[in-house]
C-alpha cells in the first residue's frame, strides 16, 4: 500500500466524521440509514485498532494481512467467522449450510431490550443470521465439514440455532464420512433462550458420539479466545484432538465466579491456553499462521491410522 493511499483513507475517514459533526451542530436529525452509516460502525473496519495485549496501535490493513496477529508482541486478536473460513478453506471450495436459519423468541424474553430486537441488531451489525457459520469445503484438497463460531454475534452465545446448525453439520459429516472441525469462540449458552439453550449441549454431544465412537470419524476442536461456559462443557472438550490458539482464554466459569464460590484466591493466568496445556487439557497450541499446515499433517496421520475411518480423506 502506498503512502498516498494511506493519506487518502485518512482524509476520507476524517471527512465522514466532520460531515456528521457539522450536521449535528446545525440541529439536523439524521435518518436511520445515516445513523447506521456514522454510528453503527464496526471498529474493526476503521483505519487503526489497538492490540489488547501490548496496546500498540496497529494499522488494520496490515493487521488483516498478518491474520490479525500483532506484529509487535505476537498476540492473536479476534477474527470474524468469515476471516477464519478464508484462513482455513481453499478458495472457491466453500459451500455454506443452513444460512436461512433464524432464532425465534419462544420465551418472549426481555430485559433492557427484547431478545427479538437484539437478534435483529446483531444480524445487521455482523451480516450473519446467528453466531455460527457452517458448511463444507476443502482444506489443502481434503474435503471437510467446518463450523466457525463468531464472538461478534451476541458474544458467540449458543442458542437453538447454533445448536441445530452444529447438529446438522455433524450429521452431514457422519453421513458423508467427512472429518469435522469446529472453531469455538463463545461466552457460553444464550441466557435469553433459557433451558432451550442448555439442551443444545446434550444434543450436540449425542451426535458427536455417533460421529466419533460409532463411525470412527475424526473431530478436531479448535479453541480460540474466548471459549467458555456451555461450549467448553460440551463439544469444545470432545475433540479427538483439541487445538488452542496462543493465549486463548478457556474456561467454564470465570476467575471471579470461582473465587467467590470457593472463597480462595486463584492464580492469574490459570485459564490461559499455555497454563492449561501444562496440565494436559489441549493437545496442541498452534499459532494462527501455521494452523492450516498443522491440520493438513493431522489429516495425513489419521488417514493412515488403522482404527479410524479416514482412508477416504484424499479420495474426494
């Protein structure tokens, strides 16, 4: 990117802000479309962002090229589900599933706002129908079934739609003898759906048991920042191989809740991937830029394993 293009981006962004301020000072009331344009701007689409770890200012274009890894400290910033699909799936091979599935407000839940309005807000904000994208594609030529959770949609919370989409993805992978990968990024079960969201844990676990134990097919869980609550308590921990990103926060309950319950001081960093790796939870900690190559090697290894039904990985 040239210096001239950088200044042009900066000038254009500054012009948008100045125009909005000028209209506001003149008593102008913007319509909903202009509010969406000026106010509801995703910070990841700006020119600069700050590293959550070292607080260094990062230029977004370079950050995206670097797979959202901080060039100063190597910290892995959050990625959208679309970016992760682009990272893992060969170009032109992605085929999404169940894109039109939308959550229903069965309980008529409402706090500061209704659940229905919250879902609509995040659908507009992210361009997704819910907190996960599922589909099939090829990873270095190997056909796989892939589910990627998106923390930007209501904290990646697992409701009925997320549970159903994952279940259908697993059933499709089982029927077609495909290896399965689920990238986890979630705050846990979605409280607005009550017990219905908790039921997804058992439903997903039951179809995974068929996929893994009965059909002897491969399932890899990839844990990213953060993976907590009901996702950790179910399919996040059920992988044949569990891979974590560096510095990923992985937990069931948070540090404060544990300390208040046990009335004991918990050491800092005990729920970070590196600490959990020392205690045997994840099998691997893999940097984002190496992940696709590591997955390819795992598929090659499992393809030759006599006790797994993965001999057809490279035949599709």
